[in-house]
C-alpha cells in the first residue's frame, strides 16, 4: 500500500473515499496516518513493524503523537467521544466522517432504517472481519461506497483486521468474540446516528433509483431526504447526537479484549 502525502493546495473537505487510503496524510491540516512507514524496503519481522505502532502511535509522515492509545484500546463506550475525536485526526477517517454519502447508500439507509442497518452491521462484521484466518483480500474486504455500513466501518476503523489491530489492539489471527463484535456494532450505529440523526427505526419507502445511481426525485422524495440530513462529525458534536442517541449506552467498565 503506497504511503502518500496529499498536496497542500488540496482542500481537505474536497477529498473523497476514492482518493485517500489508510496511509494518506495531510499533516499541515492536522490530518495524519498512524500506519508506520517501513524504513527499509523489506520488512523482516512484521511484529516489529506493528510493535512500533502500538508503542508510539505516531504519524508516519510527521511523527506527531496525538492519540492516547491505551485509552482508545480500552474500548469503553462511555468514552466513545474521545475515540471518535481521535479517529478524526487520521485523514482517511476524517474523510469518511465528512464526505457526502453516495445516493445508493443514502437511499438504502432510508429504506432499511436503524433496525435493519444494525442487523447488517453485525452480519458484515462476522462475515468479513471476525474470522481468525485473514481472507486473501485482507485490507480490501470493505468497499469504499455503496452502503452506509461501509462508510461507518471505515470511519470507525473496523473495516479490516489491520485497522482493528492498530486502533483497538486486537491482533490478527484470533477470532473476534461476541463482545468485541458488539462494540464495533455500537460504534457503527453511533456513526449512523451522527450522520443521519433523523433516520427512522423501521425505514421509509424510497422511490426507485435510476441506473446511474442518482435518486429519482419527486416532491415526496425531496421531503424525505430533507427530513434525514447528513451531518459531519463536528455538526454531530455541536448537536450532541452521541449523548442523546438511543444507541449510546454508557458502560461502567471497558469491554474486555
């Protein structure tokens, strides 16, 4: 995976999921990448590379160290706002928190509602990232668009085992247990609540989508879309979506690894 610095003249809010990766950084805008860049072409010991991430957690490009990693690794839902704030210091996560959700994903979420999205989130986690044996497509098992759950997985760093490893200190090669999967489901649903705070529980009937993926707007569709606005991370914080959301379940202690 190529390590890439985004040019200074590129507006951070114009970036999309299609032109950033986990190793992209834009340090002048305080948006980093916590992957560690190898200092030599051939890595002899992969554990040595990941060990540097856990010990330092610094940006590969500028070496700044912003994240209290033990605090994030504790996986405590009562401290989720700090986790989300730190996720927003990594460029790829920031993009998924602020980019506009594509038409297909947006309409699909409207139609499914929260309950079905929660079911889908658990199903996708169990199918694509929970297994102890990494799939051959590790790192690419979660598409970049087309489903709101995909956006949420990338935004909350539970899109693949590599991201789960350095953000949540759960090594690859072990099966995710039910408590860990439940934690990631809660993160995903909090993202859903933040980006689409007025999404209904059971969903709404959505008119057909054109073959090019654009929503076929009618007066009824326009009203439906306007009633389910997309918010970015900062707007969600300003409106205190997390604390007021029904899925926010503060815990007295961290979920065990």
